[in-house]
């Protein structure tokens, strides 16, 4: 099957005469050929399925933003404000905003309450993802998430590594699903929040919610 798919793609994407002249020739795609490729892949190819799903996803998501910190206040919660600002800028709704201490019982109770709110589609947590004694967010999520998205943490750490180097391994950022609600947990630093929002969360948030509800 993979060989057939490659043959089909080569036939559409690459000018045969140029391929014969040089194995490294650049692909040439006309508008008509691009349309044919899209139709071919939409008929069953996996390459286009995620694009089609994203096109059908809701444009706006109702969210909860939770900052987990023993010291931050509304006035000093830079990361929480950054997350809210970016969500609003992209047309999403912030229904809940809370700052809680890094106490497992508080987080469990809050997550249960938010997941019971039928309007709340996604919960974005920041803080408590490290390995210090007080960092317990991920330990709570390990017990509560029903489905996990390992790729979120993996790609976040990869992107972090590109910015801060080996210190990226100290992050336990995670995402998954709890009672039909998307849950995303990221570090509490403003730089980490900006990275996660701009590179991962905003591009995929509506898509994730759409997939959970399919």
C-alpha cells in the first residue's frame, strides 16, 4: 500500500521529464494537479484527513484557565493573563479563571467541577509541572486523565530544548482528556506559556475539542 501511495504521489507531483533528467529536481505542481491531489487524498488518504477535520472544527472553544501557584495573585499572574489574552484574541471564550495553590485535593475538586460544566470544553493549567516537592499538578493528572496525548509533552519539550537547551527535560507538560473535556498542563513561566500557546495549543485547540466530541 505504501508503494502504491508513493507511486500515485510521484505521478501527480513530479514532472516525469525533469525527474528523468535529475533525481533531485524540484517538484512542480500546477493548480489542477494540486486539486487532483487533494481529491485523491480526501477520498481516503491520511495526509488530508487532519486538515479536513480542522476545517470542520468549531471556531471558538469555551475554556477554563487555571494557574497553580503558592504565591501568585491576579495582579502577578503574568502567565495566566497571557493565556487568557491569546485565547480571547483567537475568538475563544474564557468562562473560568482561577488561581489555586499546588494542593492535590484542591486541584482534583476543581477539575471535577469544571468537567461537570457542560459548557467548559477545555481546561488549560499552568504551573506545577516541574519536579520540586511542591510540583504536584502532573501527579494529580496522572490519576485523573482517561486518555493521554503523549505527543503534546514530547513536542513541547522538543520546542523548549530549541530555546533553553537541556533544561527542557525538567518539564512534565502533559495533555489529555478527562470526562469529555480537553485538559492541557504547561509550565508556569511566561516564556513557556507563550511557546505552548503559540506553537501547540492555539493551532490545535479547536481540533482537539472536535475530536473529543466526535
